[in-house]
């Protein structure tokens, strides 16, 4: 699921990318509709997007809820950042959907 989500993001395929999100999604004060609009805007701004995922941790807290965290390196044209991404996943039928998403920049001073 994460690989397909990442690929849709990198390919700037908004329809496919948004299919990984739950209709009740919330992040940084945005709901599903606002998140979709935000992503479309970023896709228009950048010609290319590359996402690198490392230090992946998955914890299933129940049959229908899982927490995923990883270090994410994002590169787009002349912009890049690196931080800790946390996803709260909920199972909808046979599919896992992203219900909540958080991102915090890595503290550059504490890194080797």
C-alpha cells in the first residue's frame, strides 16, 4: 500500500494518490477535500517529485487500525526537506486508508 501511495505521489496522479485517503481524513487543519486541493496545487508548482522512505515502522494496534512512521525525504525541483512522517491507517473493507497524517522536520543539529 505504501509503495503504491508513494508511486502515485511521485507520478502526480492525484486521483490514484487520493484513493489511499479515508473520506474522514484530517491533517494540518485540512480535511479530505482541502488536502486534495492542496496536492493539486503542489503538483502544478513542481515538475518532478521524488520521495524516499527509510526507517519504516508499522504497528498494528487492532484488526482495523495501524500506525506507520518513517523518515521521509521529499525532493521537488528546487525544494527539498526531510522529516518524520506518521500515518494513522484504518481498514475499510479489504483496503487500508490514511485517516491522519503528520510530518515533523528532522532536527538538523542533532543529526551526524
